[in-house]
C-alpha cells in the first residue's frame, strides 16, 4: 500500500469499520462515512484489492462520475486522515470491506500503515444482530486491550467465544504489537436487519464521543433515527404477531435496565448534552 505524503500527524487515533459480518445494517461503516464527511477527511491510501477480495463475492461497481462518464469502482479498503476541530489529536479513518482471503497479510498491511502514520490507539466499530427492541436505546458493548480504558469507559471484559470477523482479528493483532485498542459493538434489532439503521450508528457515535471526550457533529443522524423508529413502529402495528413480539422484548429490556435507569447512565447522558451545548454555544 502506497501512502500519499502527509504532514506529521499529532497523536493520531485510528477509527476503523468494515462491511460484511462485522457490520449489521451497515451501522458501523455508516459512522465512518459520517465522520469522513463532517471532519472533511482526505483519503491517503487504498489497499490493492487483487490480494484480498473475491470479485465474484464483492463485485466491482459501475457508476457515473461527476462529468457524466462511466466509472468502475473496485472493492477495497481506504485510509483517510482528518484534523477534527476541537480535538487535540488527529484522526486516521479506515473504511473497508472484510477481506475474502489472506486475513493475516491484510491485517499486517493495515498495521504497517497505522505504524507509518503514527497511530497511537485503534478504535474498531462493529454491529451485530440481537433481540434488542427498536423502541429502546440501542445497546453498545465494548472491550479494550488496556485496563485503564476499560475503567475509563466502564467496559466489561468480553466473554464471547465463537467465530470472529476481521475486527476481532485486527484487535488480536494489536495485542501482539502493543498497540492499544478499543472495540465498540452496537446491537441492531434482528427483525429490522436491512440497512440503514441510523439509531445504531448514532449509538456508536455516542460511545466515540465518550472516548474522545468531545462532541461530534450529528448532522441528520438524530432526525434519521427518529424517522427510522417511527417507520418500524408502523410496520410492527401492521402485524399483530410482530407487535406482540416487540412488546415482549420491551418488557424484558425494561426489567433488565430498570436499575440503571437512574444514576450513572442518566448522569453520563446529561454530561454529554452539556458538552454539546457548550460546543454549539
């Protein structure tokens, strides 16, 4: 991977998401797309797709460019850099597709780029399907290779055992090269798995704000999340069985979350609100 010449980055944090198994309803990659737009990110490198992708699985796409000419776009993974206003460090954004082959080589190539750009922390974003009700806050779980970050973000050690995706492989590789890593996963309601899911994207954004300790421009995400929830409400109302199922999920969720409804969870949301109001003021 060849990297464009860029000025030295200041303590860059890396934020990465990949289409595929790790990205239910495209919630994670949608957040990286959002960050690239609101932070005016500049793409500096792209992985050679011939090494890692099966083009019968991830096909190239034909489109029309801004000049009206046909343009062929190959599946790949891109690396961009940004300097968000108000953040005392730069950001490296990685937005790609889970590879079909040579995962270890793919991971080594990404880590080499991160090292060359001076990345100090890797944040991977993911989303999975779950039995969460769409009408309640989207749960976001997290893990980290660093005990200090686990405490700072009130994360619990993951007890998951089973198949993993490129996000899990990348985080494991970070341990071996002593690169601190954090992973956030949004739980997307399985009965509305089709993309997009702006409510899950917004939930991941909130966790990222907690980590970076700064507000991130929301754009249309809040309005899109409200419209998405209303749309699912309408679909559920048209089918009595689905409506009953959603009500049972809501009851289960409320029972579990009731002890957390006051106290730390509310305080955290209020603190985030105050930071955003102060930034906008």
